[in-house]
């Protein structure tokens, strides 16, 4: 069953997704999301980036079909020796993969 999931998104990231430059979304996994669901991204403006309570909706939104969903709790390789330490030292990167333009 396809779900429609609404999420707030800051103007900066909304614009990047709208332009096609950002082709992924990184979120805390506090909601169910599966391939085939529709993510409705509602643009919000924040008074400052450190306080998400001071925000207002701009009225813009976009719909995106959910493709692959990777959940870090499912990644057994994160528990391997050395990986956990490196993750704590360096953090993670989320890498968007696009087709090369030829």
C-alpha cells in the first residue's frame, strides 16, 4: 500500500531538490518509509538554522517517489572492527549517485 508522507524541509534544501542538484534525503528514521511511497516535501523558512521551532510554511511543496531506503541500523558492516571507530572519528557521508553526462 503506497503511503503519502509529509515532511518539512528548509528552503535551502527544497531549492536544491527542485533544481535536481540534490537527489537524496537524509532523515532520522522516526517514520515508516518504503520504496513506492510518495514523499511530500513542504517548504519551510526558519528564523535561524539552530531553532526549528521558529518556522513558517512558505506554501510551496513537491512530491517525490521514494526509491531505495537505506537504514543504518540494518547495516551490519557498521559493527565491524575499525568501522565504528572511524565513524565516530569522521562521521558519515551520504553520496548522491547521478548518471554521467556524455
